[in-house]
């Protein structure tokens, strides 16, 4: 196990590597009881390093060293030090070959880092520091080498042998074994290395690039999944074309491979030419995947593919720069998804995630800048801040520069840094150089943690016809960072007259035909903007399209929100006005007696949405979703979750009661007729039906029950089937719930991805997902502690989505989670450390809850042999 008191690593202590590796030659002998790895490194002293004569330092983790040789001579025990976590050779020439042989045990690797086995196949995960679990190596992203990899294994059990690059040789060996050799012509850091060996079926396709090169596309999956590859393959082709069209990026190898594995800590991994995916993020069919799954698969396939340029051809100098590749690539995949569907809907989804989860992270004990200054365990920094806020930062640069200059900037970045390992600062510099814009203050977005609060006050002088906005920004303190400087915030806005018409934004008295929308650039702690020639007091539309990742404070009246909900020309802000109104209504009911009146205008507004066929139905489908409990908790000062849950339920039931007939009509109108389609209209229709059904079932409506049972029986796709199952599980019709769960399981018990959905529907249900039932799920034969997806779908979903049950006032939810986290820490620290997140937010909750959450965390802290991953998170959240 790892050390108990991990060291902190600081960005300020970065030093260039003392040695560089030009070439790596790997030979893997794969067996059932382990694997022997022969590695030959061509090493030379780094001319840029000041450390002349430094010892050679190679990282290692859980390796059994068999031999070390330097330039062909085996080293004696005194000539090197095997420290366990490192191999040190004190004296080496300027240039040399080092041969190292290690023995590893992939079959016992439950951490799923390095080389491990999943459903009988060998596979790897090397980001961030997994390569050191395979062999001794300078495992840091600024050491880039060319890799040649020979894999040897039993031919019957492992007919498919894959690694990065192009396959250059293959042949038979003795004892029924065979080998394949792969060569990757592009220098890469070790974290992009990959190997797969298994009995997999191959799905083939081709893509012709913009310059006319034919690329072989391959998917490798277990035979039972052969019918679930088409969607991902098509998504890959769409991504390849899009990256050529929008960023001018052409694919560079002759082959591109995707492999699906069941046991995987994250979503997927962008290994050069050989992307490895969590099965749940790549396999799909009409019968087994929901619309949300299809959309997620498309986005993740695109994300991993886009990394080929933003991450692989240009990579990170060190792990503090992680957002260089992740923020930029998330921005690119969100642009892609917007282009493939509805940009407004995509924006709503991204902002929902950001405001619910990233804002919470940025206000919690693990808050860190987009470019962190220190860490103990880098795996803990694959966060919403690095990914989602990082993407928002790139989006702001895009908005400040505009399409054309941004493209000039990205071209310059790729050209200038191709084949290099660079920093976020290099990225910003390329944007500055290409555009001529000064982004020096903007760089604070990378350095300062915390979500800026932008508060807006307005005034109107009827005599002069002048409307004024006073805008202030404040960035809250976060652990280790106080007294922050104002940031450069692009703040998009418009003004509407009382009929809902957009008004010209004249910022001087003489101006007449000002633009209808402006991006105000906030750079000071306080600004004042004046708009002239206004005959009446306008209604402001603020932070359009969520132009910056900030919290806006403005004293909206309910009238203004209702008005913006139906008139704002910015689709995102229409949705946002609806959310703000619903939040206001729910918040005002928290802790009030059962009979307190629910704002009647909310139901009126929703009725309008339900009945106006001229509206974009995809937007309506989003507008009808009430703010989640998690978001309401994020907004609360000292959250009392059961009270928030009760208030939200009251509003939901009130709306269901008031809108019964409209909901039924909406359901009937949108219920799918004819063939199943996966286009945006069909997705919106299914979403509307499932929302209507869910609302009606929340009041145990008998007609809805019949519709749900019928939909469950006759559905020809998983969105409808799961929508009906969810509605039944969340209703009071207990017998129907049991029957539906049983028949669903019987039908899909062979399909792990569907079983995960089945687990999560129960674990998230306020009706069915109480702790005793969760404990039963953990005993279910389909549950598997070694499989991260199963753990997430029960334990993660319970603690993250079933908030009222998790925050049971008796503290049982907290004790439960702490127990599972401790148990998992011994087998898979990365998963344990992610799963503990809900407890780390203990300061956010009312004292009766927070004290018990803290006690649960202290229990974890006192466990023996805490992993570095869990140590960092638990200690920082108790500090
Ligand atoms: N780079 C991958 C995600 C990833 C990160 C870390 C992992 O192990 C600790 C695995 C995958 C991506 O952004 O898709
Ligand atoms: Zn990524």
C-alpha cells in the first residue's frame, strides 16, 4: 500500500527532466499468473537540465524487478537502488541504453491503473501515473519518446493483440503463443501508452481524410457486444470530419482503434491511436441505451478523438497543466455537440453541470484553480474545475476573440507547439499573438480559484431616458487563497422593452442605433455602464448564454422572471429565468407549513410552455425540468436537505395537480408514433412524455399509471422503457414498482450496462432507494465491488442523487458511505476518493447534519493505511 503521509508536489518546484528518452522498446510476455515486461530505453542527458551528472531516476509502483542492464552489462546490486517507488542508477554516461525486466501481476490489479485484467482481457490505463506500474520509467509528461511494443500471448485466449501506432510484424511462437509488434512514429509521454490483449470481435470501417488519406477505423469489443458499435463508429466519423472542418485538424496515423472494457475507473482514455473506453461510454443500441446515453457516447467519442491534437500532438508539460488538454478538449467537444444538435440545449446541459457540481467544488474544501499550484495525488485533480471550468475559460477566450481570431490562435498553438509538452500559458500566449489582444489580466482565471460573484444594481432616470447598471465583482476566499484580484469577465447582456422587444444599447448620448446585445468587459471591482435614449425602464437580460462562469446577483422580481421566460431572445436566458423563478418559489417554501400557497403564476407559466406548439420543443423539454435538489443545496447557506426535498416535492405535486389535463394532453400529443428516431425532435418528444409521466405519477394519478404500464410494456427503446420504469419506481404504486423492476431485470440481466441503469433507478429513488434497500442491492448477484460502474450506480448514485435518503437525520447514510469508502480504498483508491465527495461538503449543511458528516469523515481519517488519494481529500476537507 502507499505511504501514509504523502508529500505535496508544487508547480513552483518544476524542473526540466535531467534525462530524456528517445526510444522505448517494450516486450510483454503475458501469462495467466502474471506478465514479464522487458523494456529497453535509449536515454540521453537533457542539454537543458542544470543537473549535470545527476543520478538516473525512474518511477516505479508495485513492480518486481528481475534485472537491470546498462549498455548490455547486467548491473550488480550495488550499482543501482530499487526503492520500490523508484529505480535509481547513481552513475550513468551521457547517452546509454538501459534494459529493465520487471514482473507484474495484472490479474491481481484491482486499482485498474497500469496493466490489469477486465472480463478476461488484458488492458491498460496509464494516465496519469499508471505506466510506472508496468515498468520503471521517467513517468512524467514532458519526457516524450517513440515506442515500439511487442506483445506475446496465448493465441487461443488472446487472438487480438493491440498497442499504439501501426502494426509492423506478427507471427507464431511455440506452445500455441503468438506475437504482434506495434510501432508508434509519434513521440509521446508514457501516459498515452496502451496495450490490449483479448478475444475480441473486430468491427471495421474507413474514413477518408481531407487530404485523401484512407484511415482504417476499428472497434474491438467482446462478442456479446458486437451489435452495439454502430453508433460510436458513426460518431467517430462525424468527429473526424468536424475536426477537419472547424479546426483544420487531420488524423495522422493509418489506423484508429477503439476498445470497450467493462472495468474502468473513468469514462475513456485517449491513448495514441488506441482509445480505451468504459463500455458504458461507447456501447449502445436502441434497445439498451437511453437518449442521454447516446448523447454522452457521441460527446465522449468526440472528446477522446479530439485529444489526438489537443493532448497528444501537443501535450502537457506537467500535471499542473492538465486543463491545457482537458479544458480545451471539453470546449471542443461541447462545440461539436452543439453543432450536432441544439446549441441552446447543449449550453443548458453544460451550465447545469457547472452550476450544480463545479460551483460546489469551487466553494468546498478541495477548491483549486484551473491550473493548481500543488497536489498530493494527481488522480484527485481530474475534476470539474479542470474539465468544465477549464472549458469555460477557453470559451471566454473564444468569445473575446471571435470565431476567426480564435481559429487563428488555435492554428498558431498547434503549429508552434506540435510535438511539445507545454503550459496553459503557452496556450494563452498563442491566442494573444494571433489576435493582438492583451490577455494578461485574463490569465487570473487560471490562477485564482473560486466562483466570482457578479452583483448588478440598476437605476433609471426617466427625465434623461438613461438606464444605468452598476456591476461589481467579488471572488470569494478559497483554501490557501485570499484577497483575490478582479478578473477579466466578458458579460453579455441586452435590454428589453415592456413588449419584449430588444432595445438598442446606446452607450453614449449621441449614439442611436447601438447593437441589441453587448459584451461588457468587466476588469475592475466596480463598473458603471449607462444606456441612453430609453423611453421606459427596460428589463435587463444578464449574462446571456452564460458568457462567464460566475454567479449573478440581481434582485429579479417574479414579474421580471415570468416576462424573461417568454420574451428573452436568448434561449439560454429564457430557460435560466424559469429556473430562477422555480428556485425562488421552492426556496420560499422551505420550512413552511404544508398548506402554504405555491406561487400560482408558476403553474400558469408552465401551462403556457406545455401548450405553445410554436416553441422549440427541445427547449420546452428542458424548461419543464425543475431545478434539482443538488442545485438547491448548492444555493443554500446551511442546507436542511429533508426540508429542501419536501419543498421541491410540494411544488412538483402542486404543478402535477394544477396541470393534470395539460400534462396528459402533452403526453398524448408527443407519444411516439411510427419508427424510432434519434433526432432532436424525437428526443424532445420522449423527454416531454417522460417528464409529464413522472409528474403525474408523483400524485399517483390512475390514468398516468395505466399509461406508464402501457409504455413500459410496449416501449421499443430504452428511453421510453426506463422513463416508465422510473415513473413507476418513484410512484406510490408499490406492487407495480416491484413487478416492473423484476421484469426489467429478467429481460436485461445479461447486459451489464442495462443492469447499471436498473441499479441507479432504484438507488436514486426517494420511494424505493432507502438505505435498507441499498444494502440489499449490494448483496444482489449482479453487484460487483471490483467493477467501478456498479459501485457508482449504487453507492455513488445513492449519496449523490438520493439526497433526502442520504441525509437521513439519523446519520445512517453518512456512516454507510464512510464504510463503503474505507472498504474500497484497499482495492481501488481512485474510486474511494471520488466516492467520498458528498461527505467532504459537510460545512454546507445545517449543524445537525454537518456534525455527523464530519464525524463520518473523521472515521475515515483514522483508518489504517489510507491511500494517498483518500488521505489528501479527507485531510483537506477536515482542515
Ligand atoms: N484523459 C481522459 C480521462 C482519464 C483521466 C484519468 C484516468 O485515470 C486516472 C483515466 C482517464 C479523458 O479526459 O478522457
Ligand atoms: Zn479528456
